[in-house]
């Protein structure tokens, strides 16, 4: 079953933008409980339905409603875009974003990834934010696609496609510059922007493929030919995006998509976050279960920032 046909125009673009941002955060928090565990271990611990509730815990013993590095870095991007586009809407100021990432790095977050940590150390030592990410084509971790959605909230209008692609890549640059890792942000954000505008899921996916570079076009072609399979929950950008798409395409609600994503275990919070940012744009904010939202840390802050940034993008 695919989610197509359910993209009813009753959901407003602002509700879809809120769905994308809060969908990312809520799925990150849901996944944090089962990060680095296997699907078998998850079922043993939580029963046949798996991990379906906001309960904290996990290997870093999170409090209920806490979110992890995925949403923390996304918040840096969200706040940066809001702060630097108040006067004139010029898009992402990557040096401002870099300063916010370094501030977060200096707070010594417990769950910072290796690729991100190395890049932010280079940034802190004086490398410009546009150049501090690893450009090695083999550096393909998922640490940029997990946080990219705010760029799609800003540049959601169809006339802003060039800015959307430019700033999606630039939002990755402080930590990830390889075609696959940075390009994953183009794939996710072109989808999110299309879905915010009420596009059918398949149309948004086709446009994302068109906007992506040749590396991602090849990847998506092969995945289509193979029948759009689940690609596991490892920390790679490729498998993360493809598994997120699989989880959305094989379920019919936001909750089912995100639960399927995090119950793959391993890098559960990040596969959850990427599934949540795309599924949230498709199903809208109202589709996110209340029982998850009511305990989510900083829910109102994320909602207010999203509303402000969306309004900037309407100018
Ligand atoms: Mg995380």
C-alpha cells in the first residue's frame, strides 16, 4: 500500500511545514530509545509491536521527550535561518550556521558523530564553514540529511527551487561535502518542499530525483529497479534515505511510517528523523500522535520557529 491519494489538500502548507520539523524531532526522540539495538532485541524488550512510545532511555539514558544530536543540529539551522533572514530574505548564512554548530560542539553533546566531530574541530580551528566538511566521495554518513528540513521550510515555494538546492548543499557543507552525503539533503528537501505544497508523494519523489546529482540519480534508479526495498538502518546517507522512503511507501499513516523506521534499530534515531521530516511534510502536523507530542521537549519553540520561518518563505 502506498500513501498516495491521501495527500488531501485540506492540510495547509504551514501545517505540512510544522509536520516536517516536529516530525523530525518526535521521531528522533522515539528512536533514541532503541539506538544501537537490533530489531530482535527491540521485540524481546518491548513486545511484538516493538518500540512505539516516548519513553526515553537508550544507551545514553535520555529523559522522556528528549531529542538527540539530530534535532539539536537541526535547531541550530532553524535558528540560524530565522535570525539571518529577518531584514532581507537572502537564504543561508553558512558562517552563522558554523558558529552555532561550534557553540553546540563546545557544549560537549554526548552523542556527536565521528564525521561531525572531526569537521567541527576543523571549523573551530579556523577553516571556513563552507569548506570544513569532508569532501572525500567515500565520506557518506547521514549527519547532514538528519537536520536539513528547515531549508525546505524557508524555500518551499516552487519558484525558489534554485535557492532550495543551493542552500540544501550549503547546510551540509560545514560537516559533509561528498556528493552522496550532501546530495542526500537535496533529495530530502526537494521532496519536503514539494510535499509542503501538496504534491502527491510520487511527484515529489520524481522531482527530487530530477534535482539530485548523477550519483543520487543512479542510486535511486537501482533502488527502483530492485523494488524499493528496505536498506537497513546503518549510519550511511544512502541507506538512511532509501529506508525512510521505503517505510513511508509501505505504510499509510505518519505513526506507522515512523514506528517502522525506528524499529529497524541500529541508527534508529536518525533513520527515524529522516522518515519523520519527509512523512511529516506529507501527512501534516495533525497526523503526529498527541501522546508523542505532549511529552516532547521544546515543542512550542520548534513550532514558533517553524511558523516564523515559513512566513519568511512566503515573502
Ligand atoms: Mg542522534
